[in-house]
C-alpha cells in the first residue's frame, strides 16, 4: 500500500517565484506558443471568442492557461478538456444556475464544503478551511434530504449542481477580488488558485467511509472542470488509520493534484502555515490569531476591507456568504452583484464596489516583452529601467470602450455615476496593538509592505513613474529592497517592495470569465 505524503512542502514552495511558473506574465516562449495554438484551436471550434475593438474575449487568458497547465502545455490535450467543460457548462446551464440558485440552498452547500476564511496568504492566494469533523451523520442526512428536494434541474444530480455554484463563487467572486487588491506581489498575474487547510482530527473510519462520495464529488469536479485552481492542501490531525484511507482517496486526484497534498504532524502545523501566511491569517486553533471556524462569516483582512465600499453594511453577510459575482463598469470600477433567488423570486442587487486601484507592475517575462501580451500590459515604456537602457515597447492592442474609459479615469477625478450609491466604507475590525501605527508617523506617508524579504530599503527617486494597468503615471516613490538594477540594465525582481497607498480610483482587472458587460449595471444607477 502506498504511503500518504507526509511532512511540510519544501521551503521554496512558499516563494512567489515557485508559484509563478506557467502563470500569466511568466510564460516561457514555448508556453506562449502553446497558448497561441490553444486559442486558435478553441476559436476555430467556436468555443472561444477573441477580443475585438468593441468586445472583450469570452475567456480571460488566466483561465485558458489553467487548462494548459493541467495538460502540461500540450494544446491538443488542453483543448479536449476545455471542450468537455464547455459542453458540461452548456448542458447544465451553469451561468443561469449561479444567477438563479436559491440563496438558502447555496448557503446550505457552503456549510458542508471548504469555506473561505476571508484571508489570503503572503502571495495573495485565498485561504480556505474545511473542518471535516463537523460533518456528522445528522448534518449530512439533512443536507442530502435538502438536495433531493431541490428544484434545480440539469443532467447532473442536484447535489452536484449546488457544488457547481460553490466553484463558480471561487472563480467569479473570490479570485477576481483577490486579484484586484493592491499591494500583493506580482499583480500582473491573476490569482487563480486557492490554499486549503483540511482538518480531519476527531474523524473516525466510519465517518470517512460515509463521507467518501461527498468528498469524491468535490475532488473529481475540480479536476475535470476547474483545473489548476488548487495551490496546496494542508491536512491536519490525520488519525493513525489514515494510510488505509489514503489508498482510495488518492484515486480521486490526478498525480499533479496529489503532489500538492501535504499531511502535517501536530508539531509541523504552525511553522508550515507561517511559511505561507501571516499569523493574523491563521485560525487560532492552529496557533494563529484569526478568530474563524467553519460556519462563520469570512473575516476579511484589513487590505481587503479598505478597498471595499458597501452599499449598506447590513448587506455584508449576503455579500460574503451568498452567490456573488463582479462586473466591470464603464467608469473602471468593479461592482459586486449579489445574485440568486429568494423564495423563488429572482434577486440581483449591487452590494459593493472595489474603490482602490489594482496596481500593475512590469515583469521581465517573455509574455510581457512580446507583442502578444495580455490586454493589461500595453505600456509604451518601462520606467523602472535605467535611462541608459531604453526598452522596446510592445504595441498596444486596440482599446475597448471600457479600457479607454478606465485609463481616462486615471487622469481625471472618478465619475459618480456608479460610485454615488456606495458611500459606506466596510469597517475594519480594531487593530491589535502590534498593528497600530505610531502617531508620529504622517498618515500621508504610510506605505503598505509586500513582504518578500528582510527590509533593506533603497528609495526610488520621486520622478520615477509607476505602471498601472498599462499606463505610465507619476506617483509617490516606492521603496525597493535590492538587488534591483544590475550593470547590464536588466531589472531583477526585488526582495521586497513597498507601494504607496492607492487613490480612490481603480482600473479594470479583466480577470473575469465569463466576460462582463458594463451595460448590466444600468439598472442599478
């Protein structure tokens, strides 16, 4: 019998460079070529609509690259999986399902699957918690009976339809939100994965056996139709019989997914989690400071909270625990729509907006250097390079109306067309003493650190410009923790960066599949 993987991941696994391989903005020339071939294959078959002057692409590049990563960048293999998924989505009418699912049904499903804590690791990846011990037979029988009465229809069983909605929430709400928050490392690369803490302490062999179908549904659905959305699974509290259980659990996953599972001993839990996330983002029961258990509302981290404005603070629970998705407005804002149904009546309400700019930075990757760059990377120069080493610029794509409007907003005060209804800031919880900023520090000079190494700052001159969503802008100086500029003019990734606080404006992320249309917001203006 094969032994389950044990011990923490290697130290390099928590580094940003380890994650970026095969991701948007960090592709090799061979991977770029595979992406081009993959787009052509899907477009020729009518499964992908490229970007035009007036229309966004049907799928963002980050989504397409996930399929390529899952199939080792073999376009034909990725196409086969993509084709199956698009058929599956059409057969089950997935877009309509997410729009119409009963909010109560959605929240019941959320209670028996991994739940977002509201926190992110140091790389900006959302952290989910799954306490399997809470799924006792009474709870699971009640959930099974509820799904059997569900009115949702499709070729797949009703229990699976609810599970689909949870994955839609991951890809259409949580990931775009985490991608748009300023201050994270490598903002040119969308957040398209999640970290999962799976607590199986106090779970008996009989309970494992009773839950096998329930857990198998989730793993097989992700592997087949939401590929490469998993970064790591940390299994905590494994009982002595777990090697026996592992024999059939591992069959649910492909080899790539299996390599991302790490079983931690009690002594390894806290140091391993600390290697990936701040102590404030680790639940208290695992040695951290976060007051969160499954069943609670996500506790948003401070950086997320200060980027959000709620239409009404009373809507926060619906915003965080119900089916929600994002729409980019013509003004460059990212507006959260709460969708679903309440007692059979369709529900759609604009509940929040992202008000801070998602800072874009240049990279040295071949994807950025090439003319086949992502729409967000249309800069005409790289101001971070020495003046003596000019950079040849990739040509800009034709701008859609939304992109042109977003760039205009960077130069002028933001319009109140959409913002007017969002005046209540989402209040952050009181800061701990260790987090408070000394009163002697001028708030206008406060900076948000991106922790990637020990602080040894060398401050960039104030005349430097910052690339934001493809535009060159004057800004406050950013501090770089070397090494950075090298004699040959090549810019190496800094060990740490501190970014000035963003202004209350933002640009489109364009990290959304399906593509959103600003016209959808007309009913909420």
